């Protein structure tokens, strides 16, 4: 007999799986997905994930063989963690807090992770800030049997360009595939809304989804406010738009809540605004669409346009979308610096996998395997979960990636535009002014708010407090702060990354 021990996620192709596995489609979603996981394991064994689409992380206990089988989906949209106790038991789950509360867990800070965090602003790779707690990485499964743990990679991103298709043919394939996927994302009986920014990804999802209401975050400072563009898109598509005003007071007040529920520190400033947006959205719906995945798959970031210029140098420095501190600066900042802990080490095996590919493909591969898992999907999962909201991401799908993996880079990025083929596909249902709008990103006025004494009281307290002195050279931290206050607004990321770590540290190692 096989028993489901832990599970978070949503299986998209449940209807086809129910037919193949002879499962009653009238079961509740909870019972239906439990049956799918158990019967898929019994039919396909360790290969079961290759028959599934969606987002999932789970643990199954095979009683007959006294075997634990744990699996994380292809892209890592749902997290999974594990820890081996001193007496050889395996602690595991989709939440770190469940492991922390288990008998046999010894809580100790993994201080080496701070060097990775100070560059990436998130926890990249398989280690975490809790010593001994590891992430099961995307596209992998874990087997624990006879006291032995074995991890196997069942899927990885692979890129093989098809030079035969035209731009319009690629756009048609994208559009047809999204049309195929969208009906799977929710059941007819479910009510869903959609997050909406000013960008093409969320606009395209909205246009294809058929939802009747959208949710956007906005600011009083119009230089950073995309909500007007979102409202214009909603009006064109004849759907309601709810605007959540993010104030600096609300923003700073929610930081401890975010760091606690994130379970790992995250220096992505947009995560705080997203948390506020999730809480507001959850007042009107428990299910929401979001547009993550397309940027990494189809060449959406402006830096990708420099890919050819970077060439072979990429593997010496490119570790993902963010890299805010060089090693010399970290040596100066950190009380304990380990020469062997380098962010680029996380990416080395990925560069070996994509040897011979063009620079844009390499950058995309790094971001899919490191940045998406460590930052984007973590943020979406943790903040929606904390708010009681379920977020589904139609564009994060193996069938969508399959198109991107075969698409030559010239259809992703050119001199004038990024995400070329994807935008062309979106223009089938969106006006060109939306489909081809320049990427803005989910921007936050933090670089301005952080310097304002009306709001930064806790930041100053943390940077001058006892916890800061445990990890950082406070004179060096103060120098960065003074330079920032003096007008170098580019320093805000460094300050924010240090601050979010300190907030997280106090939540988990001082208060508790």
C-alpha cells in the first residue's frame, strides 16, 4: 500500500490522468489528487512526474517496500526540504517550519550561506540558512530506503534550436499551446481572478483566461506606478481592476511577516509588495492567475540583449538575474569570510550542461535553474500560502518550455525587442501597444523610501544593532549607508539585502 505523507500543488492534466488511472472524476480535488499521486506511483514508479503537468511537491510512503519517495516538479514551483538527524532519521516536508518543530532537529545557522545571499539576494542552490536542511532541487526525486538517501535527477532543461520555423510559426505554436493549457488551469466550478501589471505576460494570461476581475499594486509616486497601465489593459479587455495602494508605512510594517513566512531571507524588494497584494487579493478570491515563467523561457529581461557581448565570459560571473556584490566587497563587510564559498560554484554544473550553446541560451538556462527556483517561485509560493491564496501560473509549464527550448535565440531577443515571438503570439489577442510594451518589471519605490527617516527607523536600528555586529563589520555597513543617504541610490539593494537577512535572523534565531 502507498500512502501520501505530504503534498502541495495542483495537477493540471488531472482529467486525462483520471481516465488513464481509472479514478473517479467526481471526487473532491484533495482526494482526486491524492489518488492520482498514489496510482501514478504504482503504475509508473519513479517516472511518474513525466506523465504530469502542473506544480507539485510531495512525499509518498511505500509500505510494502518500507520506502519513502519524495519528488519536486520540473521547475521547482513548489518547495521541498529534507534533513537527516544524528540518529539517521529523515525529516522532510514542503515547509521548513515542519522540520524545525520535529524531534531530532538541531537548529544551527548556516553562516556560509550569507556569502551566497549577499550576492544573489536570495538563497541559491540546494543549501539553506539552516545547517543540514537542504532543498530538493527542481526536476529531482529523493528515495529514502534502508537508512540510505539517494537523489536522482529525472528532468533538466535542454535546448536544441529548430532553424526551420518562421517567427509567425513560433508565435502560432505558443498561442495554440496556451489555448490548450488554459482550460486545465482551473475547473469550471472554481472562481479565479488574475494578477495584472503593465507587462505583456500578465496581460496575455488575462486575455486568454476569461476571468472577470484583476488585481494590481500601485503607489502614490507615479514614476513607479504601473497600476494605471494595468487599469487601461483591464478596461480594453472589459474586466474589473482592483487597485491595492502600497504605502511606505504598510510596506515596512509587513517585512517581519514576510521574512517569517518566507522561511528564508529574500532581498527581492518586490516580494514585500507582492505579499501586500496577496493579502488584499485573498479578500475577494482564493484562486488567482499569475504570469511567471515567460521572461526566463523566452528572453524577457533587458540584460539578455547583452548576451552576445558577454560571450564566453558568462561562466566567470553570470549566476542569475541578480549579482549585487563582488567578493572584495563581501570580504570587507563580513566578519567571517570563506574563500571557498563563491556564488559562481552554484552555476558551474549548469555551464557544463549547456556547453556549446549560444550566450542567451546559457543565461536563460542559469535563470531557469537558479533564479526562478530561489527567488520567483519561492516568493509566489510562500506569500500566497501565507495569505490563504492559491496562485497558478499558466505560463510555467513543460509544454511552454518545450517551445522555448527549440526556439532559436533570434526569435527571443533582437536589437529592438525582447521576447519577440512571445509578444507576437500575445498580439493575437492584445493591442500592439500592450503586446510590445517595453518591459518595466515589478518596480517598488524602495530606493526612495529607504532614505526617508519617516520610514527607515527599523532599518537603522537593525544596521546598528547587536545582530548586525555578529555578522558584519558595522563600520563597513555604515559606510555603505552613509553613501546611500548621501545620494548614491544604487546602494539601496546592498542595504536592503543586509536588512532583510537581519530581520529574518531575528525572527528565527532571536525571537524564537
